[in-house]
C-alpha cells in the first residue's frame, strides 16, 4: 500500500506575516471611570471644582471665626473683626491654590494677578468707589434725607480710626471679591458661562448680607446689583483689582467718612455724627444708603459710564496644558 500523500498545507512553513495578533482592548487605553467622572478635556469638571472650593472654604472659615473670637482682644471687638477678615482671606485663597495646582492653571486666571497688585487699576477703583458713595450721599443730602452733623473724632484718634478702617476694608474687598468673583467665577464660567455665573454669585453676595443686623430686602437687592457691577469690571479689565479698590473705598467712605450704616452695620470710631431722615425707601433706614432706591440709580450710572470707558472684553478662560503621555 502506498503511503498517503501529505497535506501540503499542513507541512508548509508558517508565514510570519500571518501570525495572529492578540486583539487590542479599548478599555486598556481609555481613562478610568473615576478619571472621566472628575476630569474633562479641559481639566477638573467645573461642578466638582466649585463644590470642592465651597466645601473647603466653609470648613476652614468656621475654624477661623472660632479662633478670631476665642479671646477678648479689646477695642470693642474691632481687633477680633480684623483678625477674622485676615483669616477669611486666607481660607478663601487656600482652596484656590489647591485647585490651581490640580488643574495646572496660573494663579492670574483667578482674577488677582500678583504682578498687577495695587497698581493703576486698584487706585482708579478707589477713586471710583469713593466718588460713587459720595454721589449717593450728596443725592440724599439734596433730598434732605441726610445731614453731616458735627465732627466726632479729632487728632490722633481720627488718624488711627481712618487707618484702621482703611486696612480692614482693604481686607474685606480682597476677601469678598476673591471669594465671589475670583476662583468661583472662573470655575462656574467654564460650566455655565460668564453672566449666568455672575448672576448666581451676585445673588449669593446679596444673601450673605442677611447675617448683618438691620439688613432688609432693599439692601440685599442693592448688594446683588453692586456685585453684578463688580462682575462687569472683571469682564472689562480682565482682573479684580479695580473691584477690590472700589469695594474698599466705597465701604470706607460709607462707614468711616460719612458715618452711616453699612449694610445694617453701625461701626464705632467714625468721623461724623451724621443722621439719615425720611422714609426708608429714600434714606435706606436701618440698612444705610445701600437700602435707598437711589443706590440702584447711582450704580446704574456707574455701570453705564464704566461700559462706555471700557468697551473691550478682556476676561478669558485659558485651558490648562495637556498632560504628556505617561503622566
């Protein structure tokens, strides 16, 4: 019997080009679920960034308040107030620094570039802020809703209290502007756009004043409107230094120079024995001038003039650098 023929296919040498290759699984090269949950194509997702910032600030701020008022530092609580504002500014900055490192974004993107600190925009803002509160007070004076009264401070006391309130309201301006129009405005803008974010945060700015004794709904509305004006200045200048100067000078003029209630707060150590008269919707009542309908008119005029002088939009959102392969 003859040998059966060998199958040529079974004896042929294997072709190296036909060697099967193990399939590539897409899951092995795609980012993990946790990574996609927290991070998008342009960094940490805005919702998570905002939540992390607010939660961290809230926890740290409670500690600051307890520490600032743990001991009686005298001076009718003024030094404790100063200590609290310093701590508030610090705990507003800490979560922003953390987020900037996580997202690898420059600090300047959060509205307070250090190379422009206390530069021209800041001092222009102080002029606008003092001019704005002065316009409001003289309008009230013209309507017989405000009288200057007599001088309450003299000599060294005048200088010390003027300097104290200037320092404190500088801290207030830095803290409140950065808290509500710095990292938070930047983060929410990435998610919902600039003006929707501005409306949300300015509403929060108004509601924050609920804790002040003597505050009323008119004052809350005015604070929110002023907050929107500060958002406009951020959008048109590209940073918060104008707003910080304006905020500090407005509060200093209102509290110390014109010596009237500031969002319901009557502070000791003011310059004048001034008084407000007439119906609350004109004078502002216990709220102070910010509770007057004239405050809305003044801020509207400031808005129109600022828009005319600064027509160009300079606020922008820069994407973080893309991670290199293997990082």
